[in-house]
C-alpha cells in the first residue's frame, strides 16, 4: 500500500500525489492514506487523472460527503450530475469581469473569472469542509488558481499578535463583487466592469444576514489553529472601534496575502486540486477576456458550524 502513490511537496504549501492508479480509489487502505495525507498537507494536487465526472466524484467522496446542488447554485449544475457544478463554462461567463491593474499587473486590463481571496461559506454559520476543482478546458493565458494555508499563516504570526486575536470574532458578508473589498488589495486597482461593458450570466444570490465566526479557528480533526480571515467577505471585528478593527484587519490581510505559504497552480486539462476549506483560502486569478476556461467542482459540505447569524449593521454602508 505504501507504493500506491508518492507524496511530493508543492512550492509554498500542499503536496502533489503522483503515481496514483484511479482503479485503486476504492481500496480502503489507499483511501485512508489519502485522507491522512490531506489532513497533513491541506492542499493536494492530482495531475491529469480527472478524465471523467465519475472519477471526480469517486475521488471527492474519499474526503467527505458531497453537497447536492439544491440551492441557488442549481443553475450551475453539470447536466446529469447532482453534485458537480461548472464554476466556469467557457464563453458563458458566470461571473462579472474586472478592470485590474497595479502591482505586477501594470495598467488596468480586463480580466474575467476573477474571484478574490476567500474562504467558502464563511458568510454562513457553517464553513464547508472542502472542495475539488477539475479543469476541463484550460486557458492559454492566465486562469491560475491560488491557495493559502492559513494554519501556517497563523503559526507564523508574532506571538503577541496570536495572543491578541485568539478570542476575537469577525463579521462576514456574502458578496462576489470585489469592489467593496477593503482589506488585502492595497496594491491593486480593481473595478468591476459594468454589465454593458461585459455582459455575463447573472446568478441569483440570496439576501443573508451577516455571519460572525471566531477569528482563530481550531481544526476539528487535527486540533491545529488557523487564521480565519476571508478578505472577500470580512467586514469588521466584533467589539472593536472601526479604527482599531480596520487597522488590525489590514495588518492580518496583508500578512496573509504576502505569506510564502501559498501555492499558485497553472492548470492543464484533467488536473484536479483538493483543498481543506476549514483552514485554506483560495482565489481564482482570472484570465483575459476572450480566453475560454471550463472548470468543474465538487463540494464537501460536512464542515464546521462555528458561527452565527447577526443583523446587518446600518452604518457599514461601504459594504
């Protein structure tokens, strides 16, 4: 069983699983070792083995219960599949485009398929367990996806900062638009393109109350702490003045997004990447408008219920 696959560390964080024969995905020993490897590395790359929905589903099922798409994401379902969604559909853009510049990007350029750094479903009381992303059609230019290990981020924070934040709670809000993001994009110019500039398929989104979660999360299986900061959704720290909250969140977001504990994947067709959403951020880096990208995803929905809904503050008009 030890020879069923090889584990190779990825640059920054995570590991690549090499030599795995998909015919052995039903082997209990292989499944157990894969699961333990995932808990250890938190991000796993499987190159080139995602050749069918069946393999995608079987691999995903090793790591948790698959979410059935019976919600607002039903419109993204892959035909004939209950638990596979198309997060990008090539020419049918499912998300808005952005003008992005600054940093290494230079002058603003039109980018589509961009989703800023986030932790899935932290805007609800339950944070899902994880996800498996699979590339069906890769971009010739761009289209990368990034992951940041927030366990390593937390452990690399100065001790006085860890002591300060260990008992704090943060407020989060559902949003896909990066325009109002206030933390973690200081070096970027980012503006959502108008619908007239770049039409896209608008997905219905629910109106939810804000959700409050611990700023430091304890992993239910490993017991290790992680920094539960999701720059796309985070608004404020409970019980702090706006100035003190903004200063601390700006520091934590910058520390996280500049962390060396990140892996950026350049996709090839049939690659699959699994991540532990309980302690990993991810981001879709986007690609030039006109590039085709088709990506499928499964979601592991048996996660952590660590939060609660609260009413939206009327003073936070910037969110």
